[in-house]
């Protein structure tokens, strides 16, 4: 799974539970007071912002979250990066004296 620009990996299946996250956000309290007040327009807007990214978007590489299946489809045929082929980008920079 990709989360923004980072890869989230696990030996087991990963999943996002949007309903659980929504319930968690709704239940946050500080000093006994709710953090997101859903009775106000601003509270509802903020809640929508905080929960919007929990939807996994397939076939959209610019999405905040991307599933493994989507990544594999999008990168099919690309070279796999390993320890043996990393670093070529630094040769370009060194040649152009950028560091």
C-alpha cells in the first residue's frame, strides 16, 4: 500500500477500515470536550477533511492512498529497484557537478 509518498508494507494483508477511522475521529475528546463538533458547519467540514483520505482509490497514482493491486498494475513492466541497481541517479548528478 502507498500512503502519500511512502510505501506501507506488511507480511500480512493491510486494510483501511474507513468506518472505524470515522468512529475514532468522532470520539476524540480533550478534557472531556469533543474535538470535532459535528453540530457546527466547520466541525462537519473538518470531519470530512480528516476522513476523506481513508478511501482507497484504484488506478489513481496521485491519490493519498493506493492499494497494492493498483500499484502493481500501474508499474507493470517497470524495472524493479534493488540494491544492485540503486544509485544510478547519483552518477548523473556527479557528472554534472551538482554536489
